[in-house]
C-alpha cells in the first residue's frame, strides 16, 4: 500500500514541483495538494494521510501552528516542515510542535522522498545541511531563549493575523472567538513580551517570522 502524502504550500509552483517528485515514487501517492493552511488542517484531520508536507511560511496560519493542531488531534499523520530557515530556533519550534522532519526548501527536491520514507516508518529527518547536534538539542528541549515560548498556540495565531493586518472582527470570526477575547489576547501578549504599543507587537511578529512578508 503506497504512502499517502498531502502537500501544503501557498506557492503553486513549489507545490506542483513537490507533487511531481513524490508522485514519481512507486511507493508513494499524493492524495491532496493544497494552498490554504486552514483548509488543509481541516482536510488532513478528516482524511488522515500518512504524511503531510507543510510549508512554514503560510499566511493566516503558519506551518508550525498548523503542525501543532494536526499533531494534537491526529498524531498518526507524520509531519515534515518545509522551510527556508536553517537556524536552531526555527527547527526547534517545528519539532516541538510535532513535526517529525524538517527539510530546507533549497534541498527539498533531493531530500523530500528520503524524508517521507524516514518519518513514515517511525524515524525523524533533518536536512543534511543542518548540524546533527541540533536535533538532539531540540528533542531534549534544551534550546532556550525563544520568546515565543511565552505565548500559547492561540495567542500565536492571533498574533500572526494581527501582524498580517486582519481586523479584530475578522480574526474573531476566523478563530471562533469574540472580538473582546481577541483584544484580551492582544493586551496579554503585549504584557508577556513587554511591548508598549501595537506597532512593537507587529515588529516582533515580523522579526520572529510569525508571518511572512511575501
């Protein structure tokens, strides 16, 4: 039985390129290819594929937050994060959110097939360009210094949408919250992060790659 794979990337060219590579493997089948992360989470939870390839830089709900939701509700689906970032903090966030693999986009065409097989059969996969020592540090959760650890998953989702310019009312509807609750999250985040105004909160989100500017 082939490995059932879902691809989630808001760049259609990248997604179709990955689809081509994966579909050409005799032991793999691409069952879905999506460009909207929230819709992808919903469908992944419904269809329960074997492996999900998630782009890190997705608008509305980034790959790390999507991975956390999928891993919590359906841990049987193994997750591979696709990212341009190679620093320890980004890798740490992805694996602690529930990803079993982390593949750099620049080497995805060469490594994604190997990564899919590795995580499907219970292993972990880290791009060869990354230091081997990073994965041990992340799994043991020794890597400190990430201010985002102060925020809950819901707070990070609100932060991303605020930084992307979504109005409070729209955020409330999307996340099934009241506008007052969204405002409370914003105030609480500013207090936790010791930020004085909304502009500083947006700057923080951009600096820590909560949202993509492309």
